[in-house]
C-alpha cells in the first residue's frame, strides 16, 4: 500500500468536501486503488474558525505547508491567480506534484506551470500536475483528452460548460421566467454567486474551453483568444420564439478544427430540440466530441458543487499516487485562430411601430450581403419585435450591420443576435 502525504491550501467549500471524502472513504479508496492519500497539513487564513481542520496541523502560512517534508503532494483549492499561482509554481519547482481546481490559473499561466514541472523533475522525476477538477467538476474530461482520445485526431468539441448559465436558461425555457427572476432563483439555490458576472458573461466557460483546447489540439490557448458572448441580453420571448421554430437556446463552448486553424467560440446558440445537448438541463454540464479515430462521444454530469469537484480532485490524487498520471501536454504550438466564421443568425429587433421599419432593416442587411430566410413581426403595441432568421452570413458582416441598425432612431433596445447551429446529430 502506497501512502502519499497531502498538503491542502484552502479549506473552503471544495476543500472541506475533499476532507469529507477522505475521512469517510479513506479505507475504501486505499483498498480500491492501492493508494492511501493522507492529509498531513492544511493552510487556511481562517483555520481557527474551522474546527474540522484541527486534526491536520492547520496554519495560515502557505509556505509552511509546501516546505513541510511530510507533504509530498500539494492540493491548491484557494482559487484566483495569486497567491495560488506563486504557491503552485513553488511546489512544482521543489519537485512536489500539485492538484488544483483552478481553471483561471491553468488558462492564464499554463506555460509557466509546465516550465516549473520541467524544473521540478530535476529533483523528482515524478513531478506533475493534475487539474481534472478545473473543467467540468466530476466529468472525466481532462484525463480523457490525453488517454481515451490520445491519437490527437480531435476534430471538434461542443460543450455546455457552465452550470449557472444552463440552470438560468432552463428556467427561462421551461418556466417562462425572465432572466432576472431565473438568476435570483439560481442564487437562492447556490448555483450562482452573489456577483454572477463571471459566469453569465461566458468567461468561465471560455477558461474551460481554453484548457480543453490546449489538451485536445496541442496548441497554446488562452481564454482571451476565444470569442465570448454571454446570456444577459436575451429574454423569455427569445425562448418562446425558439420553441416555435423547434429549437432551444443553450450557451455553447465550441472548438472546431478548420484546416490548420481553430474556431474557438463561447456564445448562446439555437439548436434543434432533438439535439443531444438540448436535453442537458439545469446545472448539468456536457461535452460532445468528435475524434477522427474514436468517433463521437458525449459525457454528461454535474459540473460543479463541493463533492463533485472534490471527487475530481481525488481522482488526480490517486492517479499521481499510483504513478498513472500521464503527460498532460505535447509540444504546444502557437494558436492559429479562425477570426471570422459563417452562421445562420436569429435577430430580434425591438422597434417603433411605423411604416418602413422592415424595409430599413432589410436594406441595411442587404448592404452587408446578409440574405433573409424568414421575417416576422410580432403583433402588439409599441415597442414591437421584428424577428429575422438569415441565410449563412459572416460574423463580421453581422456585427457591422447590427451596429448600424442599432444606431438608428427606429431601434428601442439593443438587438438580440443568436447563432443558429443546425446539425441534428450533435456534431455541430
């Protein structure tokens, strides 16, 4: 039986979840895996207020835990770029492996981290990092990228990678809630933070997509390389109109290989109601992949929460302790992004009710080579909604056209723009 000494940095929700699993299932973990993770030390700024930590020589000093010779592996669950980044780099350079759930750090500083691993391996050849919990909670996404899909033949990934957004969207779709009401319910249930902007803006999903794309395509990707749009701009009426078209709205994270370039996007999309991802609801996450050799795969599960995330941390602990942790990245190449892309688009223009409105909107779209497939004006008192679905058009043309239309006096609110994803087989 191999015993591995653990030092925990940060005993918040996920950290306490990990402690709960180790205390409850320690013997079972050891008998099933041949690895006994033993929590030696905990660093937490408010450890005096957390009696559960008293058995683990708690301290407020991060360095004290990293420097402890009984700590072989450091688990970082503080979050944020610093001091977490400094702690991870120090541990790795010292030859101690690290497990983290810190997607922001992996997405922003992966190059530094892998350099620190190389330095640490001069002292301990087994030095590595595990970050399964950084993407999709308990969904086995990170390890599958390097093990199951190891041939490097990834063609595309389409995911629902933020449970907060998916819960809000589901409540708007199923219960007829407006955005603010659905957000408030998500906060009450603990699915959304008091300040939800990082989630609802799409930035959280972009960080996760950056990590997955790095692993899948062997390129250096940062979240700033990804086109990102959030869910704040659309309303209940957009879900109702989507339903009339046989569609549902989801916030999708998309990575697609196009020749030697990558299309990287996080944005709301209308997908067919019979699409596999249309059935992913509430706080659940999912990733659909299409790999040249393995074919299509779909993984679905809870992407957040203390215990699911702690379970993913534990999986890395066991993998590193058993020596089965693999080489996470190959030789990373510079990213070649596909800067523009073509989609069919859904527009909802909120306009004044007067003659000539439709003609003026159609005229601007025509100026930008955007062809209209269908056009519909909702009945009712002013303001009125004009709904247009286009044929394929470029993103750049759409941005320019909508900017010009929204600048006119006929538009009473920012235009809602949603891309249409049409393949019903989930390959998108």
